[in-house]
């Protein structure tokens, strides 16, 4: 016979002598001694009963196993599972089996005598599994007990079967509801699951059932069929109540039956006085009996005491407890916000500033490493950012310290709303940007900062949480401090409001409305200005029918043919712009171009590009002219390519771009950038030898101090060709570097 899983009923595959794994649910569990087939059969029967939540019968079988062999540790564990009503359910997160409890017991499982035997007798993996599950069950029990203590006590608990096998409502439920209504009319607090638990959907019922079982003085077990009295969950409830009756003589269980003979009631009810509902006036008789029991339980001293007086006494006892030596333990009443609001503020306090500083670090790193960017005062901006984050931090803290600081934060909302704008403008104005990448990063990061600041502050301002009174905290005080604290507590209770009705919460004042409208307009104007300045999609398409210029680097576009005029925008590298006019284009003795060219972008922005370098004395060539086929003047001035002539040795550029240099060296002055397809006539050649110092191959075998250790070795040869462009520039171009070839020789006839 195969041992069945105690969690799902599947077959178990042993892992070791005392542990195994379920082949169905994959759970690892402890195993009993498998040498005795009779005991193995009893284990499977007990597990089947426990899986169907018939804990009492399962417990009896586990106890019979111990009568046969008191060394069966798993039987002790089975008794514990039945005692605490443990059922294994699927965890939706991990998909594993986890315990849940249907029977609450005030005795912790870790202190139970059966568990002490388990800890003493088990070892290894089995002991670890027992301790792990016991801690889980103990945590569940603590949670149930915590919830149950907050429930108000009940007078009567009605136990019955709600639905039959077809899922339809039973006659038991109808009778139970009639009893519930009658007892409720007479002022009793009655636990009737159909009504009492209807607002607990989606929650565990056990804490509320346990609380009602424990506090109720009377249990009415209603049934119209023998099997309904012995239904699993019905029997679980009345059986637990019978156990409580053994320790509390004031509790009474009354079987209430209809349409069945009294001798068919469960044998556990044999010594109890039952009530038939088939006779006239039965429900009135039952109500009188319940009233008698409940009233007799109340002590004579409390019968004539005014309930309001009792409440005042209890409140006073809660306020201050004399612990001797002139010291008092005093409850402190506070205005407390809901947990979700604290979570929002804490996330705002820590994660949001951290996100800002991290983004700022990335921002500065990306900006500083870019060339052609001048940062005016980085330390100042960092100090400004840290100061701003500190202000935000304090603002969010004040939102939940207490009601006064919360109201103060709401009042300074306009200032907090202006600060992001001030920081945004100051941040942008502290940069002098030439590089397109630089201005893009600055604007993008600044916009992210600005928008996220506004969203965070607006959300924190417009959320109006509901306040609660918190009396959980206590403190030890002198009698004078106690009196002052009680006075404060009474003041807070008297003036307590669940929500603040503050005009500042709704931006209802004219000043705030004007402020918001002004900021929105300013923000839109700023976005429009940035959009205009940034070189987004300014390029024209390449068109051979008009004169164009191609930029080879990021360049400023001026409003006039003067570098001191207004900068309209920054055009990007390797884009095409239509040429409207040339302004004094000349070539000096260094073959460096100067002057301005008037261009027009595809956004119809007209301006002047400086044909020299935007960066001081740099020798970079920043442009290339593309002349129209019919413009001979432009071709003569700015085109580099020669015409194809088969009578002379020529070369054609095959790389997208190729540098024209003043000498046959890659370190010499850059004269121009040639493009793929250009053809040039060769007027001279030169072979450049690239050498490296290497150790002589025979040095280790020669013991002469006069022998050179290193020699110059040629590692690469580069062919250089001297050419002359169509507009008169002479220079050198390199054929290849390594295996990469930049041009193709065109043979003459």
C-alpha cells in the first residue's frame, strides 16, 4: 500500500527514511514509520478524513495509531493538525501548498505537549519541516486571535447547515433565521452566519467564528435531518463549543430540531435538553429560555449599573493605569492618517528624491563628457539640486507628522508649486550649449524633472485622506503629565474631524487660480521656445537641382552674417540645407574657408552659417557644397570632383567620406572632406611605411653586449596619392588602412 499525501491525497515517493515528496502537488513532507501495513492503512484513513475537514474522526484514528505504537511521531503531528483544523490550500503566488486554520486555540502550537514530543523525538529534515510548519500555523493563529479580540461579544451562536447537496437553501436555514430575528428583536447580539458574515466576503471567516464561539453564552444547533446535524462544518462548530463548555460552566448548548425524532440527535447531545420546533409557541419558549440563561450569567453587581457609567469607568481605566511610585501608563490619542497615505508620502520622501539625484548624476555625466559644451557653474547647480531635494523631503514629511503640519504643508503649496519652475529656468539658463546632443540632454532631463516635480506636488496636495483616532501608543508619565495628556486627549477627541475642510485644498482662492494659469502659460511658452530652438527635423532632402550645403559638424545658425548676431538654432551634422546666397567665400594661404552662406531649412527658418569653425582656431572642415548641375560658378568654387579623363591616371573615392590632407600623414592639416563617387587625377604618389620596434629574433642566442636588442620592423605600407580638386585644392589621400580600402584606381587607356 502506498502512503497518501496529507496535503492533497496524492501518492508519495520517499526521499529519505523520514521525508517524502508528493508526485501530484510536489510538496515535501514528513513520513511515518512504514513497516506496519495496518498503521499505514490507518494513516491513509485519517488523512482522508482530515482532507474532508472531518477533524474529530481523524483525531480519533491518530490516537488509535498511538495506542498501537506510541513512537509514531507523525501521529502526534496529525493530532495537532486536527486540533488546529489545518487544511492545506494552494498559494496563488508560489503555487505551493500552505496551511490554513479552521480551528482557533488560545494555546500556541509551539507550547503544545504533542509538539514538544515531536521536537524531542524527531531529527534532521523531518524536524526542520515540523518546525517550519508549526511556525506558519502559529503565525496564522496569532493573526486570527488579533482579529477576534477586536470583535464585540455575542450572546447567542446559531449553528446550522446553510445549503444542501444541490446548493439550495435548507429548511434549517429558514428556521435559524426566524430564531435570529426573534432574538434580535429582544435585544440579543446573535451570530447568524448568513447575515453576520455577509459583509466579510473575500475574508477568512475563522476569526469571526472563533470570536463568536468564545463570547457566546448559548449555542443553538438547528437541524431537520440527522445528516445535517453531523455535517462536517456544523459538527466542527458544535464540537468546538462543547470543548469550551468544559472550561466555562456558564456556556449552554441547546439542540433545536424539527421533523425528526429526538433519539436521532447526535449522541453527544444525549445529556442536553433539546427543543422541538414542531409544537405551537416553540420559538417564544426558546427565546425565554435563552433570555433566562443570558441574564443569569450576568453578575448581580452589574445588573443595576448604568451602561454609560460603565463606559466612563472603562475609558478612565484605559486613559491611565497606576503602576506605582507616582507613575502612570497613559494612552496617547493622536490624529492618524491611513496606512496607504503614509506609504505614498514615504515613497515620495525616499524613492522620488533618490530617483532625482540618480537622474541628475546621469545627466551631468552625459553632459560633461560631451565635447563642445561649456557648463557655467556645475558645483552651484549641484548645491541647488541638493537644497531643492531637501525642501521636497521636508514638505513630504510635514504632510503626515500631525494635523498642524499637514495644514501648514497645504498652505505653502503655492510656494512648492513655484519652486520647480524656478529650478527649471535656472537650470537651463546656466548652460551655454553648442552641441545638439548636449542641448537635447539638458532639455529632456530638465523637462522630466519639471513635470515629475509638478505631478508629485499636485498629487500630494489634492489627495485629502480620512483621519483616524489612534490610541495604540502609551507612555509612562507623572501625575501632572498624565493630567495634561488626558486633557489633550479629550481636546483631540472633541475636535476630531475625519477630513479637513480647508479652502487651500481646492485651489479656490483667486491667487492660486491666477498662479496656476500663469505657470501653465509660461510652461507652454517655454516648451514652444525650446521646440523652436532645438534642431528637430530641420534638414532638407538632398536635391541636385539646387545648390546645397552639407554640414559635417554641429553648427550655429546666425540671424545675420556676423558671429555676434543672434543664434537662431543649432543645425545637426551631416544634414542638407538649401543655399540662398554666398557671402565673400575666399581661400586663404592655409586653404581654410571663411565667410558666410545664407541657407533655408525645411521649417522655413532662414539664417547664416559661418563657413569657418564655430570653435575658435580649430582646423576642422565643417561643410561640403553640393552644386546644382547647371550652376557652373558654384561648381568652379565649391565642387571637389574632377571629370573622368581616360587619358590620365585617376582615382575614385569608394568610402562614404575621405579626408584630404596637406601632407602624406594622417596627422597633417585637414583641407577638405571628399565624398563617395568623387573622381580625382593623380599628380604624385608616396608609400608610407608604418614601423614598430620589435625584439630581434636572434637576441637570446647571442651573448654580445654590442648586439642591438630591438630593431625597427615594417608592419604596414600605406599608399598615398596627391591629387588636385576642381576648385584648385591640392592634397594627399590615403588608399587604405589595414584591410579597409577607401578608393579605387581608374586605369587610363
